[in-house]
C-alpha cells in the first residue's frame, strides 16, 4: 500500500503537467481529431465508390453473359423451327437435301456447324409405328442407311432418319431410336403434348474424336432438344389431336462446352469464371460447363471478390449460372485512390495540427508576456505609489520641522 501511494504521489505531478498540456493544446488536438475523422469518412466513401464501380462492372458482365446464352440458344431454336417449316412444306425430303438445307439455314458450312454454334447435329426422328418398322428398315437399307436400332418391341419408334452434318459421329447415329431412352422419352412426350421445344437433362452426346486420338468418336457433355412436327393439314388443337397428328421430331444435339464457350467468348470478361449447372440448385445439379475447369460453386473456403447466381429457363429446363471473380479481376479492381486519400488526409491533418499548435503556443506565449507586462506595470505602480508616499512623508516631515523650528525660535529666542 505504501508503494502504491508513493507511486501515485510520483505520478501525480506528471499527470498534472499532462493535463495542463492538454488544456493548453485543446484547440490543436480538436483540429487533429476532426481532420482525422473527416479523412476516415472520405477514405470510406472513396473505397465504397471504387467497390461500387467494380460491382457494377461485374454485374454488367454477368448480365451480358446471361443474355448471350439466351441469344445463342434462340438462334439455334430458330434453326430448328426453320427445319420444321421445311418438313411441313415438303412431303419428301432426302438426306442430301436435309444436309444442304442445314448449311443454308445456319449460314455455316456443315462440317463447321458445331464449332461455330455448339450445335453438334440437327436431325429428324420419324414417327414409326410398330407395323411400319419393317418397311422403314427395308427402305433405309435400300438408300444405304442403317436399320432401326436398338432392337426390341416398343409401342412407338422414332429413328433418326436425317442427321446433319455428315460427320462420322452423326453417321453412326443414323437409325437410332431416340425414344428408346426413358429419359428422352418423357421429354419427347411432353414436347408432343404441348407443341413446345423441350430440353433434356445433361447428357453425353456422340462427337467426332480429336485429331490426335486413336478413336473415331468421343462422348462429351451436352443435351438434346426436341421440337415436334405434325401433319400439315391435321388438327392439333388438343393433346389427343396432337398425338394423332404427330409426324416426328426435329432433334438438335448440342455440345455444352462449345455452346457456352462461344457464347461467353464473344463478350465475356476473361477475369470472371462462369459455371453452368443443369438445375436450380448448383450443389445437387449436373455441371454443364465450367470456364476454368475448376468447380467453385458451393465450395467451402472459396473466396472471391464478387460472386453471383442467376437462373435461366430453356425449353422446360432451368439452368443455374454461377459467376465468380478470379485473381485477375481482383488485380484490375485494385485502386490506389482510397490509400492516397487516406495518406493525404492523415498528412494534412498533422499539418493542420502543427499549424494550430504553433498558433496556440504563440498565443500562450503572448498571453504569458501580457501577464508579465501587467505584473510589471502593477509593480511599477506600487513603486510609484510608495515613492509618492515617501515624498509626501518627507514634505510633511520638513514642514513639521520648520514649524518646530519656528515655534522654538518664537518661544526661546523671542523672550531672550
């Protein structure tokens, strides 16, 4: 307790001096605090403005990407509707005519179709009833095509009668009954009953193998689109009428890697990664496309400057698009402006503090000099007062002495 008291006693004068220092420099410290507060506010606003600009750039890129997908798919669907129009106006379309028409309507050489638009093949699946199966197979063999496959008894067959362009992978698909796959069957039934374009789930489509591969064909991620074709003059106002009038389906097979790569490559910022999922929930949906081949959606520990999920509806399917910035975007987004504002504000704050401190110190010195001058004046006045009193006392003494001398002379010398 004694040590504590002695320590407090030793600390007391220092605190008192510090308190006097603060009281004397209160204006300067007030200017410093206000300047630093304004600097922090300015720095925060500038940083928010920079972040808002980067966010706007990110949002603009993601919206452009979503629109690009819709535009590209709508162009491809227009091609499918044009092919259906050809089938409606012509009772007899052969393979050569179909292949030539696909090249004309797309404006692309058939062998470069998938490379330009992501459309691997455009075909026609003809509706073949069980009693028509043998006739279809015989006609296909006579024309140099393939028999209907796979084998098996089914209530209906939809073999691919035409497939363009004429590549190795597409030639192998000739005669394939797309209705034999239960997943495709439900999509085709829905398209038939509603007279709308319908998309399958993510599937693997047959494509030509790469040039350095030993295999002739390969399987890649994609999906298939079905557009129903009805008899031209048959009524199709109800579901029952559409089922009776069904003639077949225009079948579009798409490679998701080429479709999305071309869509994004036209306008998309390379510093933003995009992933496309076949479903509404990215965590449980199949991955259709990944720009940088590294899936990040739903991954814990994945940190990006900006992320976003958006949905797009296509032919009865919903695709989820996940966007995330990559380090290149963050490098572009970095700005020295907030740091410059902060550093400049701090420097200016201390400059104002120094100036104010000098003014306060000068004022303090002036006040102190004025006080000293007033004290000197008071001392001088006191001295003058004392001198005046001394002089008055001296004059009074001299007068008294004179009166005494006169009295002595009068009283002593007179009688003598």
